[in-house]
DNA sequence: GATTTTAGTTGATCTAGATCAAGTTGTGGC
DNA sequence: GCCACAACTTGATCTAGATCAACTAAAATC
């Protein structure tokens, strides 16, 4: 199972990229599959130009009124909920092409924080407008349902991970998932830079930062990976996968 | 925080109940708020009669092709995903008025099993038809987005629970959540029958059945609850809530 | 209504991962 | 380029919850 379903970029939410309209032509960046020229033009009028978010800044925070969904155009985000007593639970890491903010539709307020882990850029998609357009464009309507459904499936995968797996299995699943998602976006599957701290990984995986650190070291000792600070190289992917398959939790 | 957001029944998915059309008049049972007479009539034509599911039977199973969402009309379900190596993770318990199957929109196949934990009855909502109708009925379209969003928020709550909380906190959250949801449906908030085994509770909460049993006994010893097999009586709700608020995980 | 089966409790022990602690490395700010 | 602070590693110890085990109680089944 994969904790963050690896999906071809074209399916993630919106795809493509062209430098025409300023920096964020929805026409190509945020293009749901199967729209015709006219429908695309309509979409373009709705979607705002790219908005840059500096590393460390919040795209939105829990409690803020909901207006728009955001498509990550470039960069890397973490989403997290904070419990009343201040504990943070990272609910996901989001990269190019993924959609943020769907949790907020429920109450018209954001229920989690979205923080940029590197300098990033998003497309703002005003939800009211999107919803209206979706009525005229069945493909868009269906696409939105699909993207939300996929988020639910992903969350179930995380529950399975948190509820059933041991530390090594969690880390292996996490690394393999990241690897796949980078690969899909044209980056190396075998070597990548972690944008998040050990503590954030731990929060996502239900582990303490020391356990994350130790487990990474263990993987390195066993020759599964090489770790240099936040640079990860996957050396023996099969062994990592075996860790996952043979997990008898 | 609540692991399974307590929501007034009218918001859960569809509401109302009348004995007119056989046993499952959508007109009242599965009525999204804010539809007019004509829209209701349209809905009625789409939705199938109530379908009974016996205790222990599956409403659907992972891998089956997706056709419809299901509104629980009566009864109690568990939803669970099974990992490749056979581990079960219960992803939720669902009662009257809640919607099942939204995870399947993503791939057009169900990704989890839905098993009745008592004799139950559901309304089948063919998704294609619902989607088509939603184009003409903005309130219905928006309602569907909301329901799916709410599921995402609920899942984030479970992640927080699984990632951060200790056994006692998880159990307290679980009992309080059940209590609220029963209350909303007109049943007693202080005393209710658990439809699931200790093992199923444990699977949902990321605990072993022995730990669930022990923790319930502990709560009873401390005078928080009374346990008689599957009958739970909440004696000291405040203490249970305090357990949750003061959790310093 | 007796019997088999399944669900639940409780105790003893073990262990994965948390916690505490000390040191190292890396990074952003001036 | 130096300083201060944040991120990371590694070791020693502790503990919540898992595991193993034995027993009891409640349902199904015949």
C-alpha cells in the first residue's frame, strides 16, 4: 500500500505548464483533462495569477475563512492540524500539481495550516467560481469529486500506516512514496532532498524525531539508503519494498 | 477535537424520514437541505428503494466496481481497508444518515469493505445520476462537496488521534464521539450499546483488543463509565472530557 | 438446552519506541 | 567569516502498550 497514493501528474489535479499568461496560465498549468478550448478559456478567467509563498510562510491557517482552493504550481507544502492543547499533526506533504484546502469546504473555514517548506507558488482557485463553472463543465465537476475522493483514499492509507505499522515500515513507506512522487514529476526517484525536518516527518508518521533519525541511520547501516543531512539516496529499493510487504504488524 | 465530527443529522448527508414511497422515500429520508418540490421529485426518481443488509454482510467490498454511494437509512456499519499482507484497519463506523462509498469515486472501484454490524438498511444513490442531477441543482452539488470535505476533516482528526494520543485519550475520544452521534439521532447520550467488538475498536484506534478491554476496565474502576459487556454507560462525562483536553502527548 | 465457538477479561512478561541527555553539525544573520 | 540558533545524531534509560497465556462469559449452532 502507498501512504500517499502515487498518481501520474496528469491526474493529480491540474496539469501542464506554459509561460503564456504571466506565470500561471490555468490553461496549461491547472488543466483538468478533457476540457475543450472554450471551457479552458472560461477556466482561465477564473483563476488568479500565480501567487508566491516564501519558505516558512503560511498559505492559509486554520480558522481563516475559506474562499479558494490552491493548486501547488511549484514548491513544497506541509499541511497540519493543531489540537486544542497545541500538538501538531502533519496530515500531508504536498508538491507540484496537488490541490490544497479541500478540508475547508466542509465548514467554510480552513481546518488546517498550509505552510511552505520551500519558496513556492500557487494558483488560487476561487471555489464559488469553480463550482459554478463545474455545472457547465461535467468533466470539471467530476474531476473535483475525484480529487476529493483521492484525498480520502490517501488519508485511509495514512490511517493504516499509523494504526498498524512499525517505525521501520512507516519510514520505508514514506521514502518510497516520496520517491514515486518525485519520479512522476520528472525528478530523480533514487536521490532527493527532504524539504521537511525530522520532527515534521515524525509528526506525519506518528514517531518522535529521534526515532526518525535512528531509523534513517539504521537503513543506512543496512545499506538500504544513504543519508547526508536532508539528501536521501535510495540504494536498495527492493529491500525497502520488502520491509513493507512482509510487515506482519 | 472530535475524531468523528459530531454533526447535526440534518447536515450529515440526507435527512428526514417518511413512510410514503415503500421504505425509502428519498423525498424525506435522503433530503439535502434547500431543495424545492420539483428538485425533490427528481431526486426521488433516482434513488432506489431501501435495501436491507443483514448483520455481518458486506454492503460492498474493496475491489468491486463503483456504481453508487449509499446512505445509511438504519443500522450500523464499519468501513475498513485491508493491507496487502492482510492487516485490517477500520477507517470508520457509520450510522444512520451517513454516506458510504465516497472513496470509490477516485478510481471507480471500492477501496474498502463496508460491513453491517447490525441488521441495516441503505438507500442506493447511483453516482452518475446524482452527478447529473447535481448540475441542475446547485444546492445538491455543493452538498456533495461538503459531505466529502467533512470526511476529509474527520480523517484528519483520526490521524491526530493515531499519531499523538495515548490509549486512554483515544478511548475517551471514541466514547464521547459515539455518545454525541447517538444523541444527535435521538438516542441516549449517556448509555448505549456498542455494535463492534473490542478488536474492531482497537483496529480503529490503533490499539490491541487487550488494551481496549483494560482501558475500559480502568475507566470503570475510576468511575468514569460502567461497562456491561457491550453496554456502555457514561457516568462522569466531564472526567472523560478532561482526559482529552489535558492530553500532553 | 447442551455444546461448540466467539468475545472479553485479567495477569505476567517483554519490547519498540519514548524520553532524557549530551554532543555535533549545519545554517541564517550580521 | 563568526556567532548564535536550529536541526540532527547517538547513547542510556524508562514505560506504555504489545504479546503471551489462562480463564470466563456470552452467543450461535445443533
